[in-house]
C-alpha cells in the first residue's frame, strides 16, 4: 500500500516540478491524516474537503516549492490556520526555515501538534498577530488569508528589502486590477492543477 501511495504522491509532485523522497512522502501522508482526523473536526478545514485534501490543499500548497529560491531562507506563513501552505512546503523544502503565524490558540495548538508529530525541525510556530512580526522575512505566504491588497499590506510590514509575497489567487484574478499600487506582480499558473488559480508573486517597486 505504501508503494502505491508513494507512486501517487511522486507522480503528482513531479507534475509540479517537485522531487519527494520516501521520508517526505511519509510526512505528507501523516499530515493528510492529521488534517482529516483533527483539523476537519475542529473546523479548520471544510468537512466537504475530506476526500480532496491531497489535491485541493496539500498539492496546491506544494506547487509553490519551486518558486522559493534557496537563498530565501526565512519564510512566514501568514494566518497559517491548519498549516496550509506552510507545512507541505516545509516538508518539500527542508532547506528553508518556516514560521507558521496564527493568533488563534486552537489553531496554534494544532500546528504545534503537527510540528511535533512530523518532527519538522525547520518549522517554528508563533501565536501572534502578523502586525507584531519583525521585518525580517525573505518570503511571505498568503493562502486563503485576505484579498490581494490587504494581504500585501500585511506582508509589506514584515518583508525585508527585496522580499516577496506569494499569494494564492483565485482563477479570476486580474493582476491589472487586483493588486496594490507600487507593487510589481508576476503570475505563475500551475498546469498540473487544472482547478487551481495562479500564484501571484508580489514585490515592492
């Protein structure tokens, strides 16, 4: 059974340009189980997504792995919730450091459980508002956080000079009207996930 699961994960990840080791596949499997067993009952993930956790949430998160440079070592997942996209990306990119940020104690407790259970040594969990973070991050992640302008306003506070926001946009996202002034935007589509909107990469002009 593990071999079948491994093949399914690696086949999907290959389409996204991500290489996964057996240990990474095992971690993703364990995280998928935690989402189903803990996050859904706690209301962190919609119950209707139970049969779609892999494609709709985990692989949707992992598709950003090739977009983060190795030199961008410090990444904040803003309003991390159940750990999406931060946890899958931390599994896929063990060379990077991730901070999962959420102000809600129940979600922070779940994130700490995930980190401990999976042994993610490249992940920290912070219970605090985004506004109180220091401006030290190379990359910020925003998935199901807020509309583009508000997400950028939050990220802009905590990004170092030259830092970037990766924003999971909807399929109808229009960079000509949906982004703030003074921001350079590039859009990356993901053909391997037909139902997913693009990831918008935002930087200061």
